[in-house]
C-alpha cells in the first residue's frame, strides 16, 4: 500500500470511529461552546484560519503534483473547491455578528489538521489526474446530477447561514426560532446543504478522496444537527413539532 492509500484509509477509518462520539459530544463551539476546553480564540478569526488552510493545502497539492494529463474537468473541480473555500474562509466569517464569541483553540487546531489532510488528499488526487474523465463527460448523468446537487447544496447552505446570521444585530449572542423557508422542514438546512454540496462534488469527481470527504461531512454534520435539534426543543417549548433535525419529513 502506498503512502497516499494509507492516509486515505486511515482518514476514512477515523471518520467511521468518530460518528458515535459526535452523537454524544458536540464539538464545543457556537451554542455548544464550553470553557472547559481550554484557551479560547476569537471565533471569526478561527473560521478564517481553519478554512483558509483548506484553500492553501488543496491548491498547493494540486499544483505541486500537476500532471500534463490533467483535463479541463480537473480544473473545473479545482475551481469549485476554490469557490467554496474562498467564500467559507474570506467572506462568511466577516458576516458573523457575534464578533466577540470564542472558539476553543483545540477545536480550531483540530479543524486545521483536518483541512490540511482533506485538502491535501483531494488536491493531490485531482492535480495528479488519477481519475481520467471520458470525452464529453459533462453530458453524463454523473456530471449533470453532481453539478446540480453541488449548486443547489451551496445555495441552501449559504442562504440558510445568512438567514441565521441576520437573526442577530452586531455583538448579540441570543438565539431565536428560525422560521424561514427550509427551516420549516429541518432545524439545520445549512448542514443539509453542505452535505448535498459535497455529495454532488463526489459524484462529479468520481474519486475516493472526494467520497471520503462527503462521508466526513455527513459524519460531522448529522450528529451536530441532531444535537442542535434537541437543543432547540429544550430551549423553546413552542418549537415547531413537525420540524425534523436534518432530513425533511424523516429525521
Ligand atoms: P450554525 O448553524 O451553528 O451557526 C451558523 C451561524 O448562525 C453562527 O453565527 C450562529 O451563532 C448563528 N445562529 C445559529 N442558529 C441561530 C439562531 N437560532 N438564532 C440566532 N443565531 C443563530 O453553524 P456552524 O457555525 O456550525 O457552521 C457554519 C458553517 O460551516 C455551515 O455552513 C456549516 O455547514 C459549515 N461547516 C461545515 C463542516 C464540514 O464538515 N464540512 C463542519 C462544520 C461547519 P453562534 O456561533 O453564536 O451559535
């Protein structure tokens, strides 16, 4: 087994092992923040740092291992990754209203490590053109469905995040019941959108690192959505009874 496969399978195994842990213990940032996790850092800058690392790591590995056999599809997927992480690291954090909030340093460092590995695995695999796409790949079901899912996931994710952010004025930290569009069906449509987005990316990319990332996104965000949902129901006695945690009408 080469070093790439070793990292990829170890990363996948870690994702599998972490799911049950995350159902019992929410990562302590945002509403689940806990001072017991040691020194805290500014929440906004933590988001910038941990997500910008993904942009850097992905771009570095993509370009460093770039093969002449690379096709326009590899560059297209490269551009989608850059689009997502430019927004997540350089635009989203500056929209947050709770500029004084903290995130445990440990959580930020965990996310940095995750993004170095995940960005590296995906950047390397795409840049080294390990998967070759047939001519007219953009006309195939994989690409069309994948791109549709990626775009619709991104729209659901970003619009839900911005709606949540708009519920507060600058420097406020309170929570209210979200009542807009997708929130009538699930408590965390931003997480649902993120999951749909990365499943779409994996469908388009047709490679193992992209599927491992999609799996990790589910592993991270489904337990967190369940915890958010329970938290809402405990905090607000009038929380809508029909609303689900993350999958409309089901879960
Ligand atoms: P949340 O839904 O917990 O919070 C988003 C923002 O809205 C935060 O600023 C939060 O404040 C605020 N907010 C949330 N709910 C309310 C409410 N009811 N009333 C008022 N304000 C509210 O999302 P996360 O912070 O966990 O994640 C942010 C983004 O990062 C999401 O798009 C998510 O998909 C993505 N992400 C992706 C991961 C992956 O594995 N790919 C992992 C983690 C996040 P506060 O912070 O004070 O709670």
